[in-house]
């Protein structure tokens, strides 16, 4: 692919928030929720994260579009004035948490930037939406449709996580009778509450490497969906039915109780996640991708895995052993502990820290692994340092 990442940036709002300060930002929780939080934090390995919340007032400090726009502005130190048209010819923005249903997220980011005429592309989904944006931008440059593209991933997850939101959404609505019999059944809704955080990342994509410093050649980006045989695992704005299908929020208009019972909370089927996320998204995808591109473990100098919790690190390592694609852990790079799980922004934020670290050497290859548990999709990205 004739496309190069010539600049990488990240924006994390506010100060790092440690585990002891969560209630200061998100609000106090009930005893059962506090016990769930303790269980989740004990296993996810996240020590600090960022929220676009003023801890003194509880007000939101940035919209999702503002987070993404700030990440784009931070690409400018590469020596380019990205506020001048036609510096950005194609703006591709992915997120799982847009500020509104309509218009598209990329249009709102473009509005924040005020950078003149350009093509705008909004990609939907969850964690993989940021990689979909990256692939569109890379294809646009590689095929000569634009000379310069910007791709972003951004999340404003904290708006879903605050106690005030949960108090209005007494979920989950999926099986209220189970909630009555088993109060801890709210685990499905609480699970992600202590996993997700805010942030944004961006890359500048051009048809030639930068004249100064390192660039990253985009060798290939592969994305594979397993939705044809697996049911939904992570969702919001819907109720999961007994047969595994979803009934969307528009079917519940006028049913006040359904809305109050948590239809808008972000939920995850933790059992389904645990059973399928590594086995399916690694074991049933990486061998196929590696064979297609002739990739072997020895080719990979840096492995950037996006996983939501430290809990999945060992299963991921074991799955790589099982498919005979062993990447030694000293070649892994992740900042989950210090940056948290920022969904579609996570790969960008990892890549920015590694790119800025001074540790990259020309010729090294970077393999990115980006799973999405929504209905089980995965992205694999190979970059070469040039």
C-alpha cells in the first residue's frame, strides 16, 4: 500500500484519575455497584485513566468531537499547518460514542476544526471504528484520491459511566425478572462502567514518508467479522432477546419503563466475551491473515494488542502459542495500565506513545491487534518503520 503515517498524536483530557478517585469524577455508587467495581478493578490492570469531566462541578469539559479535533490539531508539530485548506483533503473519524445520532461524527469534528473544504467520512462500530477510519484514509491516499488524509479514533465514554446516568437508567432492561431475583445481575451494565475512559488519537497519512524523522508505511489492514454465526456481545440502545437478537430502542418509544430500565446503558455479555473474544478473534483470524501476507512471528518487532483488561493478556499469549504464532512478551507494547481502555482511540494512543518514545528503528515491523466484541470483529494492522 503506497501510504505512510507521517505524524501521530493523542489527546487525553484532564489529569490522570487513579482508582481511589473514581467516585470524585463519576459519582458515588451503591454498595452492590461498589463491590462490582472492586471485582472489575482487581482484574483489569488499569491504574489511571482520563475523563472529560471537571471533578469540582461534574460538568463535561469536552464533547467527543472536541476530543478528536484536539488530537488532529496536535498533528501540526510535524511541520504542517493543518488548519489551512487543502492540508486535510480527507477526514476520517471513527467512534463508538458520537455526541448525537445525526449528523455524522466526522462532520462535527470538521466543524470544530474549521479547516476548509474536505471529504468527511464517519465510521460506525465500537473499537474497530477507529481502524475502519484508518483504512479508508489509507486507501484514499494509496489510490491517489487524496494527497493527505487524517484518521481519528475518539471516545467520550464517561457520559455513559456517571452515577447520574445510571440512576436514570435502572438497568438492565434485558431480563428484569433476573434483576429482581439476582440484584448482582446488573453486572452486565456495570461491567464496562469501570473499564472505559475518554481520549482521542489521530494520524496524518501521506503518499510519501516525511522528509525528516521516522514514518510508518502502512503495509496492510485486514478486518474480519464473525457476525454471521455469533450473537451480539456488547451493545447499547437495544434490548437483547432470549434468542440472542436485539430489539432496538426505536421499538420502545413510549415505553417509559423500558427506557428507565437501562436500554441506553452500554452492556456486555461477559460470559460470551470470555468464551469467544480470544479463541475467535485470534485463533480463527490470525492464521488466515498471516498466511495471506506471508507473515511469521519473527517479522514482528512490536506487537500492539488492544485488550480491554489485563485479564485477557495470558489467554492471548496462550492462544498465540496454540496457533504457533508466538510473539515474546518483551516485544509487546501496551499502555492500558496508564491510559485505560479508550475503545476506538486505544490503538492510536498506543501507537503515539511508541512512535514518540525514540525506541523505533528503521525496518522494524509493528503488528496491531484490535478486537471488537460488539458482534465479534477484529482488525489486524501491519506497519513498517521507514
